[in-house]
C-alpha cells in the first residue's frame, strides 16, 4: 500500500475498528528505526506499570480476569503485520505503544519473580495486516506525536523525521511536517536534517532505500533477479578517522577518543540481536513451546541496554580524562544524555 493511496487519518480510523488481540510480547518486533522516541521516559514507564499493576491485582488472582482487567486498563498497542520478502511469513512491527510495552515487560518480570501465575506474557494489540515497512514508520511517527504519553521532544521529532527520510523516498518537507504533526520541529529544521542525511549518504540515492533494519535494499529489483539474504557486517578493525565522527550534540569527536566513539563492536552486536529477533517469527516461537517468552523480553531489554550504552558526548566535567561523573569512561552514554 503506497502512501498516496490512502491518508494517515483513514489508516487510524481503520485501526480503531480492529478487535483487540492477545499477542505474545515476544512476537512483537521493536525497531529503533520505527520508534521515534530517543529515550523513553522512565517516569512514564513507571506510571504505566503502576496502572497495569493495579488493573492486574483487581482480577483477584484469576489469571483470565487479571488479563481482562489489564487489557482494558489502557489503550491497546498497535502493530503492523508486514509480509516478509521472499517467504510466506510476516513480521509484527510494533508501531504504537513502545512505552506501554516496556511497562508490561516490567510488570510480567515482577510477576514472574513473585511466582504469580500469568498464563504467559501477553499484550493487548490491534493488528493491521497487509501493510508495508514504510507505513510502519509513517504511522509510528504520526501516532507517537499526538496520541499517547508525554509530548515529543525536539530530539524525538528529529528522530522521527530521520526515520521517515530513510524509509520513504519522494515525500515533501510539508508532508513530513504534517506526518510528525508536532510543534517541536519546524519545516526549516526538517530541511536541514534532510540535507545532512543526503550529504552523509544515509538517505537513498537513486533506487536504493534503507530498510527498517538498516540494510540497503532495492526499491524495484530487476525482474527475475533474487537478492541474496544479508547478514550483519562484522565490525571494522580499522581505526576510525576523528574528523568523520560527531558527538550527539553535533560537535566533532576529539582525536584521542576516536577509538571509543568509532568502535563498531556494540553496533554490530545490536544488528545481530535484531536479526535474531526478526528470525524468531511467531510461527517459530509457537513451534517451540519450551522457549519461555521471558527470553524474548530480555533480548529486547538487552538491545535497549546496548543502545543506551553507546557514547553520546565527551564528558563535560573531565573533558574525556575520566571522573566520577562519567564513571571514569571519559564519555556520557546515550542513556544519560538528554
């Protein structure tokens, strides 16, 4: 389904009419290239967990009643079922409810630690079938800008714009601004982001686009030509050039810290774990009943933890020398950079 064929409002209206399904949390694929929020609010996660906890306890110990109370406690999540290329399977891309899902994960972990019967780890989800990866990004950027949780920050809005630009070719600045739908970013800023991505080669050139998992893919492959499956590239062993690296605040990385900011090891690990997450389709999970859902919850948490540990800026207190503020690392990680 192309963006020109149906408006975002029509998609939202269609989603609102869908039934709420009981979906295994491990079958929901979360991608940083879909989620617009840079750093989910710990305050909001705790607030949502409290709401879910209260709803669960109102079920008086009956797992089915507990689930029904939890299901009705907040708006359901939204996922797009995207057909997998070259196979009969599909992937459930989470497009709305990243923070609520994090709260549910923590609730189920707490229930498991307290030996409380749950009948599994499930989330209430409205599933829209037959959608594309492009639409997953478009809807996520739009839904998170106006529906749930805290208002998007300028960093969130900029990240949403980058996600849209990387997946969708041909959208105008005005169209992107309408999709993001937030006062946190201006059309001029969208233009600067677009120009920066084009100059750095992160936005598609010609017929090449960046897919959800960051792997280059052809928009219109040649008839009869099958593209071989791609695997995460191993990290480079070459020392990065400092002049090619930027901190999260836009400042250049000092030469003596290029090896830290340019280290691709964690990025490679993240890509590998995401490949595993995509490979573990719902049908695979159902076929292996002895694989506990908590395994997939922890896999998602591991990816989040790895992303949060990546260096964001040089520590402003010690200027890279190492101090108590940065735990002697010389840098501030993304999880602590606001």
